[in-house]
C-alpha cells in the first residue's frame, strides 16, 4: 500500500474527552485529487491501544458526530479508532451527497488507513475495519483490494446485495448509466425519508435531522448509479470474502435486508465468520436503538474483537 497520500495537513484539533480516559483528535488532509478530507480519531489516553479499528460510515452520514458513540465505546474498550468522511460527505470537501466514483472512495480510505497503519506507534498492531450500511460495502471492497492486509471486519447492517424484487430492469440500468454521465449531480432519484425507518430512538432521529453534516436531500443521479453498481459488484463477489468477520444486523431492518447478511455469511469462504441477528431491532444498531439494545450489540462486537486481539 502506498504512503504517498498526504499532500499536506490543513488543520489540527485535539481535546481530552470529559471522562479523561479518551483522547479525541481531528485533522484535515489533502488527497491526490486535491480534495480536503476530514479525519478523526479516538484512542485511550493512558495506555497503548490493543489494536486499530477504521470506521467506514454509511451513505449521507459522517464519522465525528453520527459515529462518535462507536468511536468512544471502542476506545474505552482499549482500541484506537480512526475515521474519515468521504468526499462529498460530512466535513470533507465536495458537493454534499455526491459520489462521482465509488472506487475513489475506496482508494481514499485505502491510502489513508494504510498511512495510519504504517505509523511507528501502531507497529505490529492488528488492523480491523468497521463498516455501517454502505460502509459495509466499502469494507468488503477494501478487503478485496488487499485480501491479506486486514485482520478482520465488523459489518453493521451491511449493504452487500440488492434484494431481487428491488433490482431495476437491465434496460433501466443502461438508461440510468447514460443519464448519470449527462446530468450526474441532479437530485432526481425519488426516495422516502428513511430516518424514521432506520432509527428507533426519537432523540437520535432529531439529532440526525439537526446534523447539517448529514445529507438529507434526494440522491443525485450519479450517486444512485454508483451505489447500485457497487452493490452488484459486491453481490457477485460474496464468495471471495475470506477475512474473519462478524455481521450484526437488526431483524426488523427496513433499509438493508437481513437476508442479505445471511447470504454473505453462507457464501463467504472465510473460516472465521459470525452472524448476529437481533429480533426487533432496526437499521441503526449502534446509535439509533434504546440503550439496552446498543449495549447488547457492542457487547458482542467487543467480545469478538477481544477474542481476536492478543
């Protein structure tokens, strides 16, 4: 993996969390296309981390606010946690909610994550990926890009296959592909407000709605096409997944179908694979459920990590 990713640091922010045992930092970096990307990290402040975990957020979301609970909990469990907002997402530059190339996102994550892993402070530390929803697809693509580089993955309600009755006709896909090159940024893809469907907690629904770093408009044409094609790509390569992984998925998820996670679990060639389905839980398992449900999900995730970390 190349280390020639950083063209310069643009700003730096650091603070000690209120409880004193977690250190939180923010940085802006410049990628090879000249795009300013926001990065953040949580880590134990009083001892060396057991391993490194890299966050891949979902579509229209970001790391520092919507995944702060994940970062904090994992850091309190002894892990260093790093996240990056994709181009067009969160605090990074780019047209909000716009994905011009799914491969660009994967490459940005790959290069930034590798640059962190190569730091001396993380020498010989195990490397894990954690992806939520669309971030799960990015995790699987990162694994395929470097099949032996990662020590494991946590997939939270991953987007890794299109349900059969939702697949457009091939003619429609061809038309969408051509239109996406003509009017790529147009917000013409109809969609319903999925916040209520994805998030059970009323308080967290309001936090997401009030978070101006989360994109809430209609999906842009090229964005929808790129996500759809990425899903087809992932679906066609489920049997090539070979790294250790745990899938956590809500049984009542109305955003990504839990049967898709079951397909990944069944088809993956990984020898070390775990599937946890939670009856009655929705899509946002790590942030949008009642506290007792979130505690249960993280109990399973952290136990899985500890069993695979020296």
